């Protein structure tokens, strides 16, 4: 029986490796298609003085996009601006 020498790669056992990235993308696409199919009915949206009829999935996507935008924007607006040479934080002794 021939042993493995140090520094030599292990022999392949014939098993194929699973590509988890492709499986995850495929699963996400299937779930997205189910989400779209289950939310295809038309709904009425009222915003201030405007009223429109749109598929529910578009309303959900718009709400998710606006929520993501606000979640990304608020920390950047609230963060104190650092000027060159100015320390961040309160002044010593205050």
C-alpha cells in the first residue's frame, strides 16, 4: 500500500464538491418568484392627495427600497463631520 508523502496533495476520492453559491442564488430566485406570484394582486395606494392602483409587489419593493435608503442615509447625516486637524468628540474639560 502506498502512503501519502509530506507535501503531496491528497488524492481525489471522486466526490464532487457542492457549489453553495449557486444553490443559494437558485433558492433566492425561487423564493423571489413565489413572493411575486403571491403578491400579484392590484392594490390602491393613497399618498397625501394622490391615489394609484399598482400590483402589491411593486408597492412592497418601493417600500423596501425607501426603507433601505433611509437606513443608509440617517447614520451618515447624524454622524459628526470631522474637519482636518479637529479631534472627534468633545473638547477636553467640557
